[in-house]
C-alpha cells in the first residue's frame, strides 16, 4: 500500500493506489466532519434553553451561521487556488474547532453572534476545497470520487443525528467539545494523509476570477440552474414539515420520512455511481432535476404516511442523480488555474438555495396555499429539465475541450 507524504507538494495520478489513497483520505475527512457535527443539530435549542435567547434572536444567530456558510464557499475556493488545497483544509478544520469552543463559551449576544459567524465561515471551508482537490484528478476518476464523498457525508450526517440525540442527555456543552474534537481529527487526517494537488501556476499567469467567469456563459447558466434547483429541492426541509403538520402528522412522522431519504441514499447511491458513470451528464442532470421537482409536486395531492413516503422516494432519486454528478460536472467546466474558485461558486449554489428556499416557500405557502406551492415545484422541475437540455451541447463541448487539454 502506498503511503502519502505529509509534504505539501506532490503529484497525483501517478499510480492507481496513490490516487485511491487521496480519495479515501478525503472521504475520511468528510465522514469525520459530518459524523462529529453534533452541535449544529441542537444549536437552536441550546440558544433558547441554555442561553435564554428568544426564538427570534436564536433565528438571527442561525442566520449568522448561514451567512458564514455562503462566505466559506467563496473564501475556501479563493484560498485553495492561492495557498493550496491542503493548507486551506487545515485552516478550515482547526478554525472550526476554535470557533465551536468559542461559541460554547460565549455568554453575551455579540460574542455568540460573532462565534456563530465564525463557525459558519470555518465549518464549510473544506467542502469547496475537497471538491477542488478531486477536480484535480483525471476526468475519468471524478464521478466515482465525488460519489464516494457524497455517500460518506450522508452516512456521517446520519451518524451525527443519532449520536446528538444520545449525547445531548449529558448537556449541550459536550456537543461543542465533541464537534471540535472531530474537526481536529479531520485536520490530522489532512496533515498526515492528503498531499497538495493544486496545479502549478506561475505567478505571472494567475488570472482574476471575475473577468473570466463573466464571459463564461456555460458556468453562469449552470450556476443559475442549480440555484433554482436547490431552491426547489430544499422545500422538503423548509415547507414539507408544515404541510405534513397541516395533515395532522407530527414531527415523528416527518423524521421517519427523512430517515427513509437517508436509507435510500446509503443503499442506492453506490449503485447509482456505477450506473451513471459514462452516461451523458446533461441528460442525467435533466432527468434528475425533473424527478426532484415532480417528487415535491406530488405532495400537493397526497395525504398519509405511505403517500408521503412514495413522494420522498421520487424526490430522493432526483437528489441522488444530481449529487453524484454535481462535483464532477463543475470540475469538468472549470479552468485548471481557477478550479478552487469555480468549485467555491458551485458550492455557493447550495447555500443560496438554502436561503431562498424557506423565504420563498413559506411566502407562497402562506399566501397561495400548498397546492400552488407544490404545483410550482413540478413546473420548475419541468423548466429545469428544459434548461438543462438546452445547455447540453455547450456543456458537452466545454467538458470535452478541457478534458482534451488535460
């Protein structure tokens, strides 16, 4: 078995075992960070019960975390291109540990808000950086590598939700310390096992991102499509609980529905990676976005546990298709010298969707009702399908052009 050096400058892709070691090390960091992310699940309860904040104030603190999340995608991409993938991941994981400990110790609102912003800014820093590191791999290896990361992150998230429910019985404070410890463990994995993968670029040839991306119609179109997609996709987490409550179904039923989503991902996603590898990317994305929209739209006409479960399965199949190809697709259209920043912008589409989904979804639900909300979801799913098909030729040409340049 090949052992990776901790030195910051190495070359990837020389041997199959070396490449596999990089992918598995990145997978380990994603699993550990997600599995150990127990504090965030109970943050709103900690703020209201332990710190005595009102629900509105606690919501503002959570919003600060969300703002940090958006910033972390852009900062992570920029740093990974400037100082390297490895150093940026170390900053992110160690910074997360410090910010979590600070948040757990903060007692005043300014200190709590500042620490929360820091948690958001540091905790997600590794995501665009890890994506950039996988984007540095040969194109043929990217789909399986990104699929493995997505799978590991979901398994880790499942572990964290179960563990948090058990650990919180010992008090909220232990959640912050365990979360911080997990971040340190992830940093150790980076330090010991992950080499630097950033392509060598002369200082004189460095390009600014903005002039390039403003002329990049393929990237701008993909960003717009994915912002809309994530806004639709995340309705399941922002408005579906309210709709199910209106049907007389309690939180326990919603938790079971989400558990079904997690189980389906763990079981189906590895199979999907094998099935989708080599398929036309634009076609798979188009069908997947259609399924996600229609799956959400089914909630307009269904009632009861079994019907909601069926709708979630359709929605989950769409989620898996997009998630398996998301990283590899953006990696395939990113110029080598701007990969980190391109992947950072790609990750931001999720964060923006997470902000827009509850704002727009709850507004439509309140003023137009559930039928309008979920019919709009289906309509947007169809629109995304059409948009993805329209951009398909340009996407294929760009991907083939850059793959040929590698």
